[in-house]
C-alpha cells in the first residue's frame, strides 16, 4: 500500500501525461473537442429527464437533479472501469519494451475520468438554479464522497485490469456486471422505493453509500450519517487493499501475457 | 584472462546467474472457455523454455559490449532483463545509473499525438521529469531533423522520421547506459552515420553501451568486447574479432548441415 502511494507520487507526471493523452485521443478529430465532456452529461440529462419525468411520470420533484446527483458518480465509476479494464492489455506493446511500473496505466485511466467527473459537475451546477432548485451549502461536502468513490474505483479497476490480462473475457463480463449493478443501485430510483424488508439486500452494495452521499448533498441538502460515511470508506479501502494486492502480486507476470 | 588486467572502472551492469523461463503454451487458454475445455480434457498443454540459462555477465563502465548469436539465442531476452522489462525467474540483475533502452524505437509513441507531445510522453516513460524533457526538447527536434512537423501527429510521419525522433529522444536524455537492439539496421545511410557518430561520442564520454547486431563488421569495428550467446548461455566472451571468429566457425554452413 505504501508502494502504491509512493509510485503514484513518483510517477505523477507520467500518470498525468497518460491521462491527458487519453482525453486528447478520446476527443481528437471531434469538432467540439473537450466540450463533449460537458455536453455528454448535459444531453444525457435531457434524454433521461424526458424519459423518466415526462413519459414515465416519476413523481419526484426536479427529477433531473435527483437523477444526475447519483448518475454522475455512477458514470465516473462505470467509465473508469470500462477504460481501466483494458489499460494493461491495451498498453501491452509498451509494457513489453519499457520498464515502467504497471500501476500507472489503470491509475491514469481513473485520473482521466476524474477530470471528466469534475467537468460534468458544471452542467449540473448550471441546471440546479435553472430548475429553481436550491444550491445547498452541502455541495461543499462533495469532495468527501468523491474521495471514497475514487478509492473504491481504483481498487475495482486494479482487480479487473489484472484479471483481464489472463482472461480477455473479463472485458465482456465487466459490461454485463456494470449494467446489472446500475439497476441494483438506487440511481434512477430512490432507496425508499424498495420495500423495507428488501432494503437489506440493497445495502450490501458498497456503491450505495457514496452515491447516497452525492444525492443527499446535491438534491436534499443534507449530510449523510457518520455510519454511512464510515461504511463508504471501509468499502473503499477494502476494495483498494484487495484489488491492488492482487494486481501487485501478478504485475511482474503481465509482460508475458499481454 | 583479460579480466586480470587492472580495471579501475566500476561495474555498472551485473547479471548474476540469471535464468529467464518462458511458459510456452501449445494452446494458451486466452479465454475462460478454452480454460474450462482444457480442464475437462485433463490436458496441461505447456512446456517450459529457458530463453536465458544461468547467465552471469559483468559490464564495466565505459565498455561497449556487442552481443552476438543466432535468432532465438537469447540476446533480446538478456537485453530486456537488463532493461528491467522482465523480472528474472532466477538470479539477480543489478544496474547502476540511468539506462536508455533502445529496444524498439518509438515503443512509447502514440500515433494520434504530435511529435512534441510524444517527446514528453516518451521521456516520462523512461523516467525523466517534465522539466528535463522541456529543456531538451529543442535539441531533440534538431537532431531528429523533424522541423515544423514536430507539431503534427506522428501518424503522418514517414518511418524514417519516426525512427529519427525515437533515436533522438532516447539518446538526448543523456543516459549512462545505452541498450541498442538491432535498431540501426533501419534508416538511411546518412542518418545511420549520425547515429554512429552519436554512439561514438557516448563512448568518448565514458558511457556504457550494450549492442546487439547481426552485422559482424559493426561488432568488430565498434565494440571493445563481444559476448556470444547460444541456447541462452554464454558460449564465448572476449575480444570481438575472436568471438566473431568463433561464431562464424560454429555456425558455418557445413557445420549446421552436420548439426
């Protein structure tokens, strides 16, 4: 774990350059370029609001904000995982020729998505006053669930990036897992929609606590209970410990399988 | 016994009883379906293959060592072990000082990024800082003769430009140890000359160079020591002309026919 922090710090410039490369390549050859990072969530908001608030008539006030406050952190998680799972295999040619710590690739994938997440908060911050929803002071609390989310995401990405080196099926499995996970997490709905005797099942979801933190702060203007915050950090560090532990154990072998 | 001569130069590359084992799968299960199918058939379809076998090698600072041997004799594997790309299955590799691996030039280049962006990325990959790369940027561009193309994506570069830029990045950072794997076979004559001129100036400034080539004349002309590898083991080590002679002797056509 000490090694993870040390190498991340030592190679911070490389990680940053790789993350910027990822963003540049992602938006290269598009007329709007980086604007897509803002437009993507904005357009998604529009579609989802249309579907859930207008057509399906969810009776949640300011549904777009309710939805986005949970959807943006989810999107960060899903996209990070989608990118990072390929990060070792995708950089295989590089790994075979240059001695470089392997952890920089999944970390860079996550960092590029952190930038995306921060950018995507801008359209949300514009939308809130636009819909005459109050901007609560609890927005200031957002860095806390964000930190837990990033740590959790890193752990999960380490695990899947390593697994994908050995079995390329993992890329496909991740997609299936993500779509199931999406519906299992209260994003398009609230946890209160779930019958009380079934709620324990949803509470097993480690992502619930972070996503709940986002929604409480942005939509309800409240802070989560300390137990919920503690749970989110325990889950996050557990994921990182397991994910990075496995990654570290196998990283010297990656070069033979990519 | 030439090692008995007083050698004040410190050892900068130390390879101690290194073995590199590769697991060669006849049908490596790349997907879980194949894995499950393999289990069901109770088939373990791999064999172990030692690309480098119990090799020990010491290189003193300022030496230019040529590695010779047939294809598959373990030259590239040995270079990659020294470069730190592989962790040895057994034994120890110790390298003193910064090392620039010219194993495949431009390995870190991304075709969508510009030459300038790639200079930075490649330098960072080799472990240099951003400030350092910015400082050396102009001399890299000058040496590579890239001109105004430096701000175009490298996918638009000719293969010669690509090579020149990669060589420039790898050598301009001023490494103490240079590893060159057959890369000088490409590029036009004038650039090759420029590369060799730079390699000479590296030698004059007391840097260590490990060099793989199939061009025996290059080995004899450039190196002050040669190592012959065969089946992953050191077969001869000494004066380039003699080692090259051994190599030619062992692998002369009539001998291979008898083999």
